[in-house]
C-alpha cells in the first residue's frame, strides 16, 4: 500500500542475499536492509498476501524466506549473516523511503542560501546561473557530507517563469513583487511553458544536471519543484487577492481553472527535475497550511490538486516530497493522505503525532528549527537533534521513515558549525535506527 503496489507479481521485486546484506529493488527504490528482513518486505505491501510472524518468517504465494540472527535462509540455502552493513547516501535514503532499517539516519540540508553565500559572490549571481548554483551545492556537500541535497534557488522560480515580477537580491533569495494576473479572467491568457528553455527553470535544471553528473552516485538529490498548485496560483494572483478570491468564492470555475493550470505547470517542472537526473522532486505548499488558510479552505481548494499532482508521480514510480511550514496539526491526516513519499514539516508541528500519522505511509523530513540553526549554538543544535531522533525512533513493524534536517530553508547567515552539528547528530544518535 505504501508503494501503491497493485500486485507484487507484476512489479520488479528482486531480493539478493549475501553476508547478511539484504538488497532490494521495488519500483524506483533500491537499498539494503540490515537487521530484519521481515520488517522491510512486509511494509512494502502488507495487504498483498504477505505476512510477518514472530519467528521472522515471511510467506508469499510463491516463496518462503526465513531470517535469523546468524543465518539467512533463501530457497533452501543457508547464507551467513554479517553484523554490519555500510550504505552510501542513496542506499540509505532509499531504504528509509520504504521503511526499512538503514545503517544510520539519513540527514538533509535545506541550505541553498548558506551554500550560495559561501561562494563569495552576490546571491543573485548564484541564483541566476546554473553552473554557480551547482558549484555551491557541490561545495556544501563536500564540506558537510549530508546524505540528501535539496536543490533549488528559492520559492519564486515557477512564478517568475509564469510572468510574475521577481526581484533578485544580493543577500537573500529572490522575492516575487508584482503578480501576473490582474483578474481571474486573465487565466485564459496563460500558456504551457517549456522548463528547458524558460528562465529561471532552465538554469535550475542545468544545475541539477551538473550535480547529478558529479555526485549523484554519492548523494541523494531532490530537485525541488518549487511551488505546488495552490502556492503558484497565489503568487500569480497576488497573496491578498487570491485569499479574497477563495474566501468570497464568486468565480469558482475560474479559480479551479487557475489551479488546474498551476498543477499542470508545477508537474511539468518537477518532472523535468527528475529527467535532469534528480532522484526525487518536491512541491512547496506552505501558503495552503493552517498558519495561512483554514483547514476547510485547504480541503476545498488545495488538497485535491496536491493529491492529483502527487499521484502523477507515484503511478510512474517517481518520488516526490511535499512541504508545508507551520503547525500542520489540524490537517495532518490530509497532508499525509496526499500520498507524497516524503512529508516535510517544521518544529511547530507535534512530532509524535506526525510520527504516528505517517507510520507506514510516508517518511518525515525535518523538523529542526531554522532559527535555532541560524542563531543558536552547536550544543543546542546537537541537543535538539538528539531529542527529535529519540521521538522518531520507532520499533513498530510498520514504522515511520525519518530524514533529519531543517524544518525549512536555512537563512544565509547560518553558521557552518551549527550545520556540522546537525549532520554529526545523525551520525552520533541515528545509528541502529
């Protein structure tokens, strides 16, 4: 169910054993499971004739597999188990995404601004240039050694591609200033865009290609798809104006037409990110969260478009993350139900409730406070990371995947020592996860 497997007999499922390494490939995922084969495979498709029993035996319609502390039995052969499994970042992350047990917790950095600032050039130069954007991420990865790279240039690239006026700044990410649609009727003028030739998408995709070519075998790359349907519609109309549009609901057909266009546009760019070599993509939909709109308006205007877009990726075996800042508690079940394999939350959301809601359905990414990372001390960052790792530690058979990282984008001035503390915390406290 978690992978939307229609029938295990019809999917690519290969299991190989050797010296205690259990390697799997299911759709787009591959990796190793170290400790408990039954957990990894049972969570892949719990409702398709597969059962896990206390003696660690899994029964399929077509074969039986038994595991133990010293031996792996497969097709009548006993193979010795090795105690330690070392994974690379891609294997570690893929194992996490199918709720297996990685050798340690993966860690990501939402660090496009500090990485750009470390280049020593005005940020606007980095964010306008694909080569510089790629170099900033590769340099940061070499310094910090994180598993997951979130590659982007801010939260206005799709809006700019669609005609929104955007101002590039020397010390922060670009910001949208003037909307593209003066009335809802102007949606009729919107046309499909080619991500490969439309600025700034074309430069971001260039960066993704370079990073994937240089380090894509050693780092898991999420090529950010920027705004999701609701966020992009809001930027095309203007923040306050779109809020009035949905509150008054005087032109629901035109609002729906705008959201359809934004969903299709967001899908096109996000899909291009994967075509450029990213392992996964994402959408950011923070304006649809409870800190901005009511849960009723979220369910009426945002949820179905998010779910439909995410489903487009899942049916093709592609991984997509879904980001909403703030306290998502009032819409937590809906947020998870959109179906994204990665659900990004920040420190305002009750982490234990998020863990329980996500169990066996999605992998949580976050939720370290970016203010703490920017203005706290390494010791404070270490303590915060240790606390959330313990909250997320989950021994249930159908457990919750977890990627440690910031809850949102790091400010440009975030000290490198605090970033090192975050990455190191995953290595110190996230083993045997």
